[in-house]
C-alpha cells in the first residue's frame, strides 16, 4: 500500500514538474528576449506565491 | 529502498528534461532564466506538499479516523519557507542558488519526523534539479 501511495505521489510530482517544464518550453522555444524572460519570471513567481497564500488562507494556524 | 529507486529515477528523468537557456538571452537574461527554473523547482515542491496534504489516509474500518498524508503543520512549513524564498528571489534573482538551497535545507530541518520521511526524498530530488542548472 505504501509503495502504491509513493508511486502515485511520484506521478503527481512528475506531472506537475512536466507541466511547468512544458510552460517553460512554450515560452523559451521562440527567440525570447531578456525583457520577456523577466516578465515571465515575475509572472511565474507570483503564480507560485499565490498558490501558497491560497493554501495558508484556507488553513489558518490553530 | 523502493522510495530511493523512485527518487533516483525522478531525479534522472527531470535532470534529463532540464532545458538549456535560450541562446537569444544575454548573460543577464540567462541568470533570470536560471532563477525562473529555480522558482519552478520550489513551486513544484510546494505543489507536491499541498497535494500530499489533500490526500487523506484512513485507518482500517470500523475506525473512521482519517488524516492528511502530510500534516497541516508540515505543509505550513513547506509553504511558508517556499513563499519566503520566492519573495527573496523576486528581489534578488541573481542569488537563486543560495536562496533555493537554503530554503530546501530549512524545510528539511523544520519538518517533524513524519514529514521528513515523506518529503525529504523530494527535497533531495529538487536539489539535484537545482544542481543541474
């Protein structure tokens, strides 16, 4: 059971990472400029921060 | 042992998938690209922790006790440290290597024993990814 759970979680992690990598490939496959890269970096960071903040808001510290 | 194999396979696969910086970027742009990859790695660790927190593990019936695979306390450690590191990355993208490595170390130190067992292999995999950038 534990091995199956770990395998499932591994799949979730891998899927998430591949999605992020695919987003990167889509953005960097073209001739991206420094300005575009900086804009993407800022947008990505804000997306990850928003995910964490949403979780924290839904799970207030007891 | 099985977990070690899985993590090794994970690290091998994602390291192989790691893209190289686009040739159109200047050296400064390449550093931003590396910082973006580092942020994506931290974001993935956070996403994993939240996913582990959403999965419920229940005791054998007739007991109805269920608990998240990764506790709220441990998930809070990951989300808080990652959030802090991401905000630092926003301000100092050039320091991505130190910022992300420090964050992974802090997470490992602040998790309780159960959390260490669940998350540490993924932290190690994340470190492997960062080392490949």
